[in-house]
């Protein structure tokens, strides 16, 4: 079982590396990520958040089967944006609004190594973009203005001391 890595760990700000082999080892990582995400009641988790700097993320929306994205590439983004309150398992208790494209197109490999394409909007598009950012070493605090970022981090550090 993996522990979730929290803000401050350098793995969260590194660019993750491509997955180069599919098979039982990868399946075990994904299964363990799924268990860790469920335990923390998350709807998305990226491998760097469990200390593994690989291009893997999962999305588990309510009443939907788990979606697994290996070596994903975002191939399109809508001009239309939406604002939505996000959290991140690597920042327990911190939530704030983030503006992102409302819809995205993504290509990735599934757990068996089969390539797929997906068009997503709504919450799925939101979670895909948040998790994809983790693979680039980008965190949701990096998607808001510097003033809001400083405020959010100050709030987060105050919460940690309580
Ligand atoms: Ni996150």
C-alpha cells in the first residue's frame, strides 16, 4: 500500500518519465494507487503522488469504472474555460477555485498497453487536467495568480500547524 506524498516532496515538482513496459508490475502499481486513492476518498491520483515519477494517472469518478491513463498526451483543449473548486490529495484540506479549459481531448494507453482517445468535459475534463499536470510537475497552486497562490500556501501551512 502506498502512502500519499504531500507538498514539499521534490517528486511532486519533477517531470515524470514515460512508462516503458506493460505487465504485472505496472498492474500492481495501478492497483495500489487505486487503493490509496479510495482510502483518501480521492477522484484522481497521479503516480508522483505515491512517490513514483512515472507517467501514470487514474481517475475514479463516482459510479464509473476506474480510468487508467498511461503516457497520456493532451491533444486538444477548448477555448471555453470553466471555474471549479479543486482539492488535491497532496494538499490535504486545501480547496480553491481554478480556471481551466472546459473540455479536453487526450490520447493515452490503458493498463494493457492499448492506445485510446477520449474527449472529456465537465468533471472528467477537470480531473484529467489536474492529474496530467502532476506528471509535468505542475501543482494546482501553480494554476492560480501569484497573490492567490501565496494566500493558499499560507492558509495550508497554518492548517498544518493546527
Ligand atoms: Ni492533485
